[in-house]
C-alpha cells in the first residue's frame, strides 16, 4: 500500500514543486551526504563526499548514484543495488552463514536494513557484516567520512545530537523561519514565487542557507498537517545504525551496543504503529535532509524508496518481523 504521508507522492503540491525547482538550478550547492557509494546518512548533508566503486554505502551522506539495472525476467527495471556493483567489480565478499540472533536484535537490525541492503550486506548481521578486523576498518572509515566520528567520545556525542534534536529540530527551525518571514501562510503559487525571488537574489532579507530545498519540504509538511517530530525515525534509525557500527569497530562491546539499541528501539516502537509508518517517516526525514523536491525520476528520495520496496518484497524481508513484538534483553 502506498504511503499517504510521503510528500513526493502528494499530487496536490506538485505545482509548487515544479515552480520552485527552477530556483535550485545554478543557484545552490547540491548537498550529498558524505561517505558511501550510496550517501551515508551523516551529521548533516553539508559535507559532500564520494567513494570509489565497490566501497560500501554508509547511511547516507554522500552516495554515488548507481546506474540503471538490467531488466529482470518479466521485463521490469530495478535500480542497481550495491550488491550488483560489488559483483561487477569482483569485490563481492564471500558468503558467510548468518548467526542465530535473538528476535529483538533482528528487530534492531531491521530499523536500518534499507541501508544494509543497498550495501550488499546481510541485515541478519549486526551492522550488516561479520565482526572481523577488515569489517571493523570499513566501519571506522565510514564513521569518519560520514560523521566525523573517530572514537567512542565523538561517537557518543553524535548519538546524543541525534537523540536531542537531529534533523527534526532543523525541520522545526525551517518551519519557524517560514512563519517569521511570513511565507508559511502563502498559497502554493505565491510561496513558489517568493522562494524563487529569494534564490534569485531579488530579496536579500532572507538567507535560505546551503540547502534551500529543506524550506520547501518543511512548507509541504506543514500544509500536509505533518509536524517536524514525525521524522524522528530518520534520526532514531540512524542511532541504531551507529550503535551497530560502534560495536563493529570496537567503540562499544556487544552488550553495551545492544542495551543502547534496546532503549532507542523502544522509543521508535512507541512513536509509530508499523514498519510502514516508521519507514514513511524515515523517508520523509531523508527527503528533508537532502532538500530534495523529488519531482524527477532520479531523485535521491525516489531512489532510496525503491531500495526499501525491493527489500520489503524480498523473500527474507526484515519487515516480516512483528512490529509490536516485546523488545527485551536477550543477549
């Protein structure tokens, strides 16, 4: 079932998206998350970064767009996953038998499984990978390139920033700015006209920053009746991903990382009613972070959503787990 809250699927706001699209052409810097072949979702999408082919995608802050995939049997085209790229480069890791993890830990893994899947990894492993020395080095590299995390202290600080506000706080700031500037109450057409004037330098009293698209997404959300706190999944799913990485690279031991993931996952479980709702909020948070109007077929948001749909429809989908299962310490 299609998400009802996904902004880029709302036809009622299509006109303002098209009108505002012109303001980004040649007027702004593209923001890509730093660090993965798919962008690793890092602190902020302000730091651009790229990786060589075959390098894992970190939770988005600098993804390299995969090319179109070959048509599969049945004639349907699907986007290329990181697993495809790894096979083509000859760097596909050896298949390792997955561990028997408690269902609670699998639930944690499912919250960031979309990224795990695009990396060509296995969501049934904590962090998507077997805990080896080589994989520890990969985790350390991605933490540094995407989050500027170099040790336990900077890692905990990053987690606390996400828990304390993350991009939902930035989204609320954008909404507050639009109210203060008198733009929030404008009609779609008038809003697009004013945003275009601002981006074109006709209005110098307003600074949209490096990611003006975030203001457009915030406007959409407000008029769709969606508050900034709704996108908490974007922040909290990445917290679970970070805890897993901290375990892989030795910043936390297994028990500590799982204890922290349990506390965070209980928050997520209380905020949303299903995997579908949580992923809707995650995708909307991703769209806000990117400042993506998502009006073209190759938009980052549409691409990310396609990976989620592919994983959801797979034979071993993590979203078959019971959303409402009792999450408990079992390690």
